[in-house]
């Protein structure tokens, strides 16, 4: 075993995981429903092969903190029976011990001779969403008997424009959404979710606007989110966090680790303002931030030297993510693979909005802190968000 320094991204995630008490950990969940006569022994060996290929999947953390990587060793996929949804949900919402582990786990749930559910979990300190895609592709390749290319190690961190971030974010106020309960002195991590849909007609209209304005649908959806937050909070200055995959080289595309970084986008919703004008501001802010995305968010927080406030996360209290990663399709001989729902993952922030484009429009999901908000409040925010977007496509030059 060997001790190593954490990356700046890991330091930030480690702080979030240790600064706020909670009943679960941020966990990356990979779950398949497998139809057909699965060779269980061959499959579990494939999972073991992949875990032993990647140092990050064999890592624990000391209290300093530093990370400790165990050498390759036998890795068990537990064979279970029972309610697969309950098992996957329990594993995806577990509280993991960073020092003792395990931080990586695999189980295969037998439903019948020809149907199984596989669940693989890894603490977010070890992996991100793009890592899950690498893991599933390599498990499939190993099961098919293919020789896998050498695993890519994480890249060394590079210098970035820290001064720009500090100047941009200095003095940004916290977002104060109207809560249903008093804010606890120490931030809670208890989470619930609300799913809703943005219809295909609305999404296609937004995509047309984005093309006309030389923008992206992400930027328009984010502009609508800012307008909704401003309306709900009464604020015109606040931050929204959004994730970037942080994989800026060909080598990093095949690595398993925590590459995903957070961008803190400062929002200016000061009137008088139309949706078109807000979209232009959002486009400029996003482009400027993406050009400086290689600065780890934890470094920015440290440089801002913020006063300690354990009641809320620093810089931004809400996250907005449009998910673009999608599996390329898993092909296993004699089997059919489908994604299996993993339940509501933990949210460390007050409010998180996740969006996925599909044939029916956009599948949307709020995750929220249940110590602050009731379900009806979040449902009202979802309705307001859709109303803002529909008003924008009807008349983008009307005052917000």
C-alpha cells in the first residue's frame, strides 16, 4: 500500500464529505438489468479484472487526508437475491467509511436463471459519471474476452487563471430561496427528488432559438433556471454551479477517477431585462468560465478565503447540469442489457437540477434538501421553470 497526495478536486470533495454530517455518501452508481443466460463466473471475473486495472477503484483515505492505494487483489461481486430496486437504492445511498472502506462494491442480484441485475458502486472521490462509462465498457469487453488497452492514469494538474475566478466571484451573495423550515446551523444532506418532463415541443423551440442566437440549448436552459431562481428568491446576483467532465486529452477519456470539475457561474439578472438579453449574458459567462475550467474549484474556494459557514455550501447553493454522457450500447453475447434505475442520489447542496435530452423532450429531476424544502415547494419551482421557458419561446423580447 502507498500514500499519495489528493488532487485539488479530491480535496474539495473530501471537504464536502467530511464537513457536513449525513446518512449517505456521494456515490456513483452503475446498474444494469441483464436478460439472458449470464455466465456468472465469467462476469464476476470481468468485474475483478476492471477493478484491478484502475488504482482509483482500490483507494482509501487517511484522516490527514492522503490516499492509500491497495495492490491488485481478489475482488468479490456479491451474489444476492431479493428486491433489486431496494438493494440498488440501499447501495447508492449508503454511508461509506473513507478510511476503512470499502469504497467500491459490486453485487449481482439473481431474479431468475435468465435475468439478473448488476449494481456497481464507487464513492465519488474515486470516480465520476464519465468513469462509470469506462467501467461498464471495460467490464463488457473483458466478458467478451477482449484484450483491454492499458489503463490510463490520472493526469497531473496544470496551472490556470485563478486570479480571474477570484475577481469574478468575490463578494457573491448566497442564494436564499424561500425555505419551508429554518436553515439548520449545520448543513443537512438528507435528500428527496422530484421528476418532471419538459415536452418535446418546448425543447425543440428552445433548440431553434439557440441556433438562431448562435448559442447552445444548455445556455438557454440555464438562462431560464436563473430567471426562475431570481423570481423565487427576489435576488439578481447569485451563483449557479455546473459540472464539466474535466477530460481534456485523449488519454484521460479512458481513465477512471475524479476528473469532473465544478464551474461557479455568477448570474446577473438585474433589470430591465428580456430573456434574449439574459441568454446573451449567460452565453458570455459560460464561454468565459469554460475557457478557465482547468482551475479546480477547491483552489478557487481557498483563494476566496470565505468565512466559515457550515449551514450552507460555499459560493453556490444550487447546481444545474445537462447530462450529455450516454452509454454507446453494451453488447454481450447472448444477452440484452438495459439501464436499471438507481434511485435518488445524495445532494450536498440546497437544490440540484439534472436534465437529460431524450426523444420525448427533456427528462428533468430536482434533488433537494428535505431539511429546507417540502415537496409542494419544489413542485412549484418545477412549474415556474417550465412557465419561464414557455414564455421565453413565445416572446423572447418581452421583459422578464
